[in-house]
């Protein structure tokens, strides 16, 4: 079974930057969407960035202009570049990869991002 492992999280001051990475244990075929979610303490998990077919991307309003999702299929990786970080960005960030037909829906274990002075 495919495994996803997130990395790149940590503690950063407001206004700082982090780049999260999600590495798959093997090549994943027929990907429909690659996404990043986050879950803050006491809150529901929310979608923050998604990349779909034809290179389409979409972002939560709260992160537009600050976050960028990208992927490198050759390296089996998904990235999330996070700039101008705010305290409200503090959360555990999860990557997700799924197909269209429901054959698979892969999740990573998450990586902690803390934005604090």
C-alpha cells in the first residue's frame, strides 16, 4: 500500500516562510487531485490547497496569495510553499492524493506548523 510522509513543518515567526513536502513511497497512477489540508486544535480539518487535472489549482480564501501548491510526479512529491505566515496558520498539515473513481484515497500522518512570536 502507498504511504505518504509529510515533512518541513516547525516553529516559525509571523511573516516567515516554510515549505512542506509530501513524499510517496512509490509512483501513484491516475491521480485526480493532490491536496493539502490542515487541522488546528479544536477545529475541523479544512482544505487549504488543491491541484487537479489540467494543472488547475485552488486555495482557501485565507491563504490565497500566500500559499502555493506544486507537484513533481517524477519525484513522487507534493509541496506546499507557505509565505507570510500568520498565527492562525498554526495547525497540523496533511497531504492527500486520490483518484476519481474511489480506488484510493491516501493520507499522510501530518506535520506540525506553529506560527508564533
